[in-house]
């Protein structure tokens, strides 16, 4: 069991920390002064903030590891919908499931995010993440332990609803980690005017999520702005803010 924990923990955390460190070094160390005008909020968190975010991220990785060990243990794994040979479902199903996972996760995140912002719940679960009012890449998985469990709830949906190949989660959550880090990057990578394009108006951006951290309200989406636009929770100053940052 100890060896299994270490194996899964290293598999999860190595991807996360490698990506976080890469983005952090590039944007917050090497090009810190050169790219300062492109930073969404024109200041940087202090070292205590980085350490706090990194430590909570560590706890999150531990919790994610424990959940995966539990789901893949006998007899629980026998009740999941996992399959091992792509030929069982075919390549078309294999690729289409990524699209389904994308929208299911996006909807799940929006729902739990709105719930965690309820006044009676917020300070007990979601406040830890919102202490990063000016987030850095380290904030991507900086969760209270209870929030980490809730966030990982999506894996239960995937494991017990649709047939899922053993590589689906590996590939999908690598994408999820990258986009989560981008959302907390503190810089906007998409080009000027992207927020007004036919596709861009539906895509969540780093500016959108940065506003959510700065003001605690609105812009609750993960990958898209579909649910924010549908339920009227997109901040009215989002487009103005996007244009201001990208016009510097």
C-alpha cells in the first residue's frame, strides 16, 4: 500500500509541479520585469502567498492520491465502468468521450463553485482558495481539504456512469491541470479581441478567473463561459477589463 501511494502520488504531483514551476519561472522570475505591463493585476504576491499556495496544493495532491487508491482498490474497481482495451468501444467512442468529459466537468465545476460561494458554506470550504486575491500558478490546486474532495467528485461521475478507458483520465486531467494553471497565471495568453470572437466569447480566460479571485463574485466557469452567460453570472465589466489588459 505504501509503495502504491508513492507511485500514484508521484504520478499526479510530478505533472502538476513540473507545469506550475515552468510557468512560475517563466512569468514570475525570468520575465518578471520585462512582462510586468502584461500582468492582469499590476503587482505580485509576496513569498508567503506562494508558500501557502504550494502547501495547500501539496495537501490536495495527497487527497487526490487517496481517492484514486480507493477507487482502484478491490472490490470497488469491479463496480466502476473502466475498460482496458480501446478496441472494446472503438476509437470513435474513445475520442468523443473527451468532448463529453469536457462539458460534464465544466458543468459540474460551475455547479459546485456556485454552491461553495453560498454565504453559509464559503468560509468553511472555499475561503482558502480565495485567499489568493491576486493568484499565481501555485494557486491552481490551493484548496481546503474539503474542497479538494469536492473537486475530485468529478472522478466518481466518470468512474460510475460512462465506459471510460484507463487512459482517459490521464489525458483529460493533464489538460485540466494546464488550463487550471493558465486560469490562475495572472497573465492573459489569448490575443486582443479574442473575448469578442464567435468562439472566444464562450471560452473562459485568465482575465475572467482573475476577476473572480479579485472580487469574489461572478465568473464562476472553468473551461467555458457558457454557464456564466446562461445564468447571468458573467461580470458586466469583463469585456472592459479584457480590453484594458490587452491594450497595454
